[in-house]
């Protein structure tokens, strides 16, 4: 299991703000759980993706968002 912070350098959508906006966990299966911080999205939710690449396709905003590994 690997843990990441979703760091947004530029908030293109104007919704989540910038900086550390979500927690991401990649499981041994390759599946990924993403949870936006309550103060950024206004709701506590968990979204499941098939891969880290899928997370960045949806939330990467063309390179404006990066994944920073917690446990490196």
C-alpha cells in the first residue's frame, strides 16, 4: 500500500483550491482510493479508481496537480 497527497498548484476548476487538497491510497491490487479534504471540497467522500494514472487523468488538470508520496 502506498499513500499520496494530491497537491494542486493551480485550481483550474475553482472548486478545491490549491495546495494539499486530497489523500490518495494505492492498494496492492492497483486500485486507488481518493478522498478530498473536507475543507477543499465541502463534502467527505471516497472515490475509487482503477489506477494512479486514472486519478491524474481526472484530477491532474493538465499537469497543474501532482501526487506526492507520503512514505518516500
